[in-house]
């Protein structure tokens, strides 16, 4: 069922919460307090399939169930195949663990010099600052620690992590993630960002957050002021499907962009959600309209109970092929597999290159037409004379 984009519809409104005062609705703390977290609450609003029902009963042993009212409104309650529904409502498939799956599929714990810090690449670190999110994605890479449903008891050591970064001059890039860093209070965030900004060798600060998508109300003027004050702070948001691109998200992105925050997007390729070139094209077009540059499409990591979301890598390549050349270059993200066990992100690209020798490169364009680019220079018959004609006598002899 291909997704047909209604290019001008940006969903907005209070949906199932029509009587909530607008001032509450727009208050992020109200949204958090009123999250849907139990089977009973969901069933007050919709009929679940047996697979979903069983998934909900089991959810709290794996990854907590939580959905903000704002985001719950985006679920199509009449369609079990709704792409929002699949991302947020647990299904029994989560309980089916396959042999190749791992709790810590990226080997993050092994590359962790300090609790909460992952130093895998030479020049940058991943700084996990919390284990909480505004809502929980059923395919989460860090479900081992996020939401603490598996009793990982994650305790980031901010001071130790900051000291590690201070004493490692090779670290020029710090990525705050989690969990969701924007769930921290303004005060804590300002403390972290200002401390990082004060470190001379830290050139690049960025935040990975799904808060603009789950809880756009959190992007307050006060928060934006922090980014302005200590900027540039870059942000990667996480949108998987065009339905998530609402008026509220668009407004939140605008507030961030106007505070000087360059925005990128990371999507995870998910079966039945966005494993379709038409859906991805609609998504990347919407992202550009919201000032967001598509950054990565991830092949899903080998998380436990994730098999029902798994997409064939050939499908991912087909999606990139359907984008590159067919639409704005800015709209084309890089497809990557984060190497299992901890090898880092590896780009996976369609094969445009057919042959490369000392003489030439043979390649195909987006339409499949073949082209050649010579690598060897073949001089014309009388080089000196030809050059004289071009540049005149004075320059040559
Ligand atoms: C993804 C990731 C980064 C950032 O990688 P970029 O390609 O620079 O976006 C850094 N550290 C770890 C451990 C990561 O997983
Ligand atoms: S927002 Fe990110 S960290 Fe949180 S549950 Fe979703 S994927 Fe995991």
C-alpha cells in the first residue's frame, strides 16, 4: 500500500483530547504527565490486535510503553498497519529472540571508558546522558538500557565523562544522546553544553533527539536561548515516516533553526513503516520543507526481538537508487549499516561504478545510461604550438 502524500496537509490539533485547555496541551510537562503507558489506557481509545495485546502485556519487561498524547493522535486507530502504530505499540514479535541478535549489538559497553561515554571513533565521542525518552520506539537500539525495563540501572557519570573529554585533546566532536538529552531540565542541559563549550578542543557539539517528533512542545524559547548562547549546537532528529511531519514538528524545527541549530534527520529502515521508495521520497521532501537535511538511513541494528522489523538490505539500496538523481541532492541521505560488534557506521551504496582502470572510469548515471571518464591524458599532435596558440608567446619557452 504505497503512501500517497497530501502535500499540503500538515496535521495539527488536539485530536482525542479536545477538552484539554490549549495551555495544557502546549505544555510539555502536561504531555509527559499524561502519557499513555498501560494497556488499559490504550484500550480506552482503540481496539488492539491480538498480537499487539500480547505485546503490551510483555512490554514492560523489555522496553517501557509510553506515548505522548500529541503523538498518540497520529495513530490510525482503524488500521493495524499504520506506520506510527507499528513504531510505538508493542507487538508479540518483540518476544521472539533470534540467534544473531544481541543485547548490545554495537558493542557499546566494551568501548566505554566511563559509564555513559562511548569512544569508538578517533575524534569523537558518544555521550549518553540519560536513559529516558518522551516515548519509546519498539526497535530502539539501546533498549538494553533505555527506560530501565531490563534493570540495566544506567547511571551516567557527568563529571567523569567531562573530565575524560577534557583530558583527551583528540576529541573534537561530542554527540549527546541517550535516551533523549532534551528530557533533561534546561538547567542540566545548559550545565553540560556550557562545560563542553568551555573545552578548547571540542569544536563540534551535537544532540541526537527524538523530542521534536514526540514532544515538540519541549522546544521552548528558553531552550532555544541555550542553543543560541552556546551555539553552534547541531541536532539530529529522528523521523521515520511523512505522517510524523506535523505542523507542530514544523514549527519546532523552525524555532530551532532560527536559534541557529543546523538540523539533520536519521531514519531507521523498518518493515511496513518506511521500506518503500515512495514513502521515503515523501519523507525527505517534507524534511527539506521543515529545514531538515536527511542525514542517515540506518539498517536496523541486531537488537533482541527486532526480527519483525528487519528489511532486506537490497531494499535499502533500491530506496537510495530511487532518490539519487531523481530528486534534490540535499534530500538524499546516506544509507549505513552500523557494523555488528562495534565496527562503526559503514556506507552502503548502489553500484554506479562499473569499471576503473589506469585509463578510464566506466559508470552509470541515475537513468542507467553508461558514461566514461578518461583518466589518462592524450596530448594533441604538436603540444608546444597548440599551447602557444592558446596562451600566446610570452608565457612559454
Ligand atoms: C554514530 C556514532 C557517532 C557519530 O557518527 P557520525 O558518522 O559522525 O555521525 C559517534 N560515536 C558513536 C559511538 C556512534 O555510534
Ligand atoms: S527516541 Fe531514540 S533512544 Fe528513545 S526509544 Fe526511540 S530510538 Fe530509543
